[in-house]
C-alpha cells in the first residue's frame, strides 16, 4: 500500500535534513582543509611531528589527513561515469509517485550552485527524479548517453550528438537533433520515464523539447533567468529561437519583473518566480571560523562570477579611496581587464570557492556589495547573492538595479564610488538590530523551498485534471491490489480518485474509509444498496472535477505508464472514447501475454509501450474495465444508461452512443493493464443468475439498437494469479 500523507511528510523531512547535514559536513571538512593549508598549520608541523615521535616512537610519513579529503570537501560528489552494474544504488531508480524532470541546462552542474542547482535539488529532496542534461562533453560513440550522479536524486546526463557546436550562438542542428532524440529515447526506455516535464534553461534546446512534447505529450517549461539580448557571446539565431521557445512553452517562469513585462503578452502563461536562498543551510553554516582571520579592518565582500557585468572600476575606486578596508572578491574571473584590482594590496581575489564554504566567508563580511554595471542585462537580474547576504543579516550596498527597488527598505543604494563609500560607512556604523532582524525575516520568506513549491504548483497545473472512478462490490483484496497499483504507479500529478462502493458485505468499506483518511486526493461514496454498475459510475462522474474522465474496474492492476498513452490519443478531437489493451477481454483489445506474475507484467507493459508508441485502432466496442474520455464527450453523449441494472451491455451501449455522436472508439495499442475479469459476477455465475441477467440486458440492448447488431463477447480467459 502507498505511504500515508503523514509518512510521506516525515520521509520528505528526513531527506531534507540528510541533504542539509551533507552540506554542513562539507562545510566543516572545507574548514579543516583550510586550517591544514594555513600558514600557522604549516609552521607548527615540525612541532607536531616531534610530539608524535615522543609519544609513539615513530613519525607517520603519511599525510595527517586522509588523502581523499580534497574530494570530500567538494559540495557534491565528483562527476564520475555511472555504470549501473557497479553503482546500482546510485542509478536513477524508477520514480513512484512523482513525474520526472528533464532539465535542459545552460551550465554544468558543478559550474556553480545557484538557481538551476537549487531548484533541481529541491525537487530531488521531495522525491522527484531529476535528469540534468548538459551541453558537453559528448559521451563515447558506442553509448547513446552517459549518466553521472551529482546529488541525491539528481543525475547529470550527456547525450550522444552528431557534432559539437556553439550552443550560445546557434540553434541545434538537424544532425544533433536526431542524435540527441535517439539518445533520449534510449534514456527514457532504460529508466522508465513515463510522465515528465521538460525544463529548458537555454533556447538552444527548444526543438528537442518540442520533439519530446510531440512524442510523449510532456509539457515544457522555460525558466528564463537572464536577458539574453545583452548577454556576452549570444548569437542572433539563439535570440530568434528564444522567441519560438516563449511562444511554444506551456509555462514560462521568469526571475524578474522586467522579464515578466517582456514575455507576458507573448507566452501562453508567464509566472514570476524570483530567486531565493537556502536559509537553513546559511543559518547553520554561517558560524565563527578562521578563513579570513589574517585580514584586519573592515571586510567588504562580494561573491559571484567576476564577469563583464561587474563594475570593476567602481570596486577599484572604492579600494583606492579606503585603503584601510579589505575588499574580498570570490568567484571565477571571466574578463581580462580587472581595472587594476589585481594590483591593489587591499583587494583580495580568492577565485572560485565551493558553495559549502560560502556561509563561512559570509560570516567575515562586515558589509556586502553588489557592484554591477547598470544596463539592460543587470536591470533584469534578481541577484541570488542578495538573498544569501541578508540570510546572515548582513547590510548590503548595491547599485540601483530596477529589480531590487522593491527591497529598498532592506539595503543601501549607491551609484558611483563616492556614494558607495558613503553608504558602506553608514552600513558599517549600523547599530539598529531591528534592521538586522528585518533582513533575516526577508531572507526566511524567500527560501528556495518556497520557490520550489511555487514552481511545482505551476507545473502541476500544466497537467489537466484526471478523475478516475472505480466501482467496488466486495472482493476487497482485488480492490486493494487495484488501488495500490494506481497510487504506486501513476506519476500523473493532477489526479482525483473517486471510489463508489455498491453495498459491499466484506471489509471493503473499512478499507475505503482508511483510504479516504490517508490519501488527500481520494473521495468515497458508500451506497446503502447495490445500485448497479452504470448508476454507481454515474455517481462518480457527477463528483468528477477532471477534464479527463476514466472508468476503471476494481479487478485490474495498472503498470507504470498506463495513463499517458490514453490521454495522448484523446488529444485527437475525433476520438471520443479510448481503452487499453489487456490480457482478458472478449474482443480485439485482448493481446497474448508472456508473463507469469505481476512483476513481469511491468516489463511486458514497457515493451508494448515502446513497440506500439502512438498506435491505436478503431474498435466496435470498448469494454468498461477501463475507458477514458474528455469531459466534453460526457456532456455530449450523456450518462451511462442505468436501465442495464447490475451490469452487462452498458459498455456496448455507450460505445454505440459515442459512435452515433460522430466520434471514434479506439483501442490504444501502447497502453496495457492487467484484468482479472468478471470478479463481481462470479456469484451470479455460480447461481445461474448470470445467464438470466445476460438475456435480459441483451434484449434491452437490442431494443435500442436492433437485433441485427453484433454483440461483443463478454467471456474472459483464465488469468495469472498475482505473486504474493
């Protein structure tokens, strides 16, 4: 049985604490490594060796710390090729209750730890599988893709391509599109990706994401983080492709109101999701340490990419005007001209540091600065570093970026060297703890967890609601098996489950009451008498909120990926009713099977989905062990005919009514479910009542459609017993 909601919350909390503990461990190890490399540690090494000789009579010639420490101090594991037969526990196992994310990235995972990594990490902590697809390098020619675990639940993927190209200046070539699509097909098959969202970070990937939407029906999100128009080395073809991406994406999320104003009228749906901070991590790790103990006097700090959007002349002018201040700049340098910063004695260019060390450096900053040049690119930036700076209550002096105007009460704006010096002096002189507390509160409100929830909720809304109606009558074990498989194997995020019980006499009702308490998306109806199959389904349909409606028998078991093909076929407006293939039905939907238990059934279903993807055929009658339709079809065709009583022939009747409305009834060859068959009729068969009911309902059916109409067979074959 699936986890209860409270169990899932507890599991989520433990995963989150585990991830945060790892970050704290990395920060502590980084601090130890810094101590080991410090001047004082080196100077005292002979003394420690002497003490070792006096105490133990031997000098250990090995390093005082394990040789693998430099590996451990990295915030995340090194990217090493994943071989499933060697590192099985690191492989992206099959997702259970969440859709997967295929993140088409603009930077490698290890390049820096900012919005892409923060949001994807949050998804992974909550149990989502994240396939983080990067631009380079190409995997070995004989492999369609390579997978590298980079964080719990996050897997960096490189796809086999046709040729290297400038990803920031051009669009994906036809050769690379074909090669990448083939590689993704293998990835999807190998890792059983059934329901997913394509998250695009760079317009280069547009055509590949569109291909996935066409092939699998997966929605597209474009997470727009920058104004590419003024970004370094961006080519016009990429800018043109961004226009296509914005128009085609199902959801465009933007980091800044400037970007929202730019794209809101062009996109289908545009939502502002600002940047944030991992507040708990910074709060726990911004603690006393010795990283910058050698620097005397006020420390004015900044960390981030030292690229062309940084006003190096401004920083140099500040350093020259206040030589008693130490200006610490942390980050990779992407420019040749640093405006003389590298020659100033009170400017310290520390280079790139692990994310795990950022809170420790931040601890020493007396004032933080955001010294950007003012132009279109920076005005569209919502600086991650601002939220991280204020997570420690630090005062921030920044240029007047448009996107930061909403935070004016929480920081100091300055434009030009003199104004910066004045505002830094004001910040250094702060004594008002209220401002410090206000900054902390603002940071806490802008946690990455909140950004994740906003993004997740927006993605869930991309999936039209599906209402699944199950009618039960006794057979509690079959019912539990059916619902367990549905909750376990359906990663569709916007699902409503309605269970209507027709006066069961066994323990079915106790089970359903438990289910309604423990599963927030489950509702139940308990009838006082057996109203029959059609009437009970109509009860469920009247409660259904979904755009798609599915009638599912309780004597079925659904594998992973059963639902998505049905919905894709319903995208065809000519299709009114669709059903899957199965092992037990009396018409053309029945297929030969080669599995002996329900575990093997999953593999069988996977093979069918891959082999018959996108294929369906017209069928005269869809048996209602499982059928799906759009709400508009129900509105047009109407409710099931309750005159069929306990059951039989209502499915023949409804198929005819759908066809009479000018719509097709089709069998989806790429969807399969296991069907036991006639579970509710076994007592009637044993008593002989079954034949009387058959004759009665056949007569009623023929009174509606004429005696010459062929009747689908309702007989079923003996089916495998599930392995306990």
